[in-house]
């Protein structure tokens, strides 16, 4: 499976905003963007240039792609599917990304970051409606249950993540049972459930050129 293998803190510094790629560490003073809030590279300390037009559109696309941990080809595929659906393309794109299984696992608090959630899924720790699913991009649907495998419920990283999250990430479209280590998809996500500041219309404009 292709994935980004470099230092993820550089991505936050490049975008100038926390993407929460390292989970709880991003909420502490150890966060790189707290210590070095400038772009990486030799000239990163110089004043950030004013970005307009295409540059703004590109940064919004990169921000969204990196937030969900998706490489370029897969992101473009999501966009093309979103463009072929009824409704607003930008919103369609966001909601497709929200329905990814790794994102849903992250949103429940079972993992401290989307990367950690993706690892849980890939290693077979997650079941969807009684069946093991190890595909992070699997799109969850209303009525399905997302369950942590019973043999994985003493996993130290999972327990630590649950304790630290305190249910803060759980959106209205998911219903989480902490004792049962399971969540139920009660509806499709809505635009307002995406609580990260993103201007999806700029992404649409970028790909529409």
C-alpha cells in the first residue's frame, strides 16, 4: 500500500496549520508547529509569501489531502467520483473522505490519529457488521457497526487513545459504545460534521481548470 513515509510534522509546517497527524502530541508543546511555526527548508524562516489564485487552491487541496492521509492519485479518483454524483461536488468530496473506515475509527477515539487508525484497520483489528475489513478506504454506511476485535481490546495504544480523547472527536453521524468498543453509523455525515477549516470549493476550482 502506497503511503507517505517522511516526517509528517513537515506537512503541518508547510501548510501553516495543525493537521493533527501525530494525535495527542499535536495538543502539547512538543508539537513542531508550536516550536517552529515556519515552512520547512532552507528559506523557511523568511516571511511566508502572499499566496493568491492558483497557490491558494493548491494549498487547500494539499491541506485536505494530507489531513486524510491520501496520496495524489487516490485523491483525484475521489474527486472524479464526487464530480459524477448529484449535489455539490466539494461537499460530496468531503463526505466521501469522512466515510472512510480509517477516518470513522479515528473519529470514535479508538486511535489517536488517522494514521494510527489506518494501521488498526490494515492489521485486521476492525470488524464491520461482523466481518473483518482491512481496507482503510472502505466506505461505511448507515446501519453498519464498527467493532474493535475482542482480542485487541487490551491494546495499550487503543486504551490510551480512548482515555485521552474522552469522546471529543465523535461526530453526530456516529454513535459510540465505549464499553463495547464499537460504534454504529446512524446516518451519513453532513458538511457541518467536518470540523476542520477547509474551503473545498477551491479544490473544485483547482481540478476544474
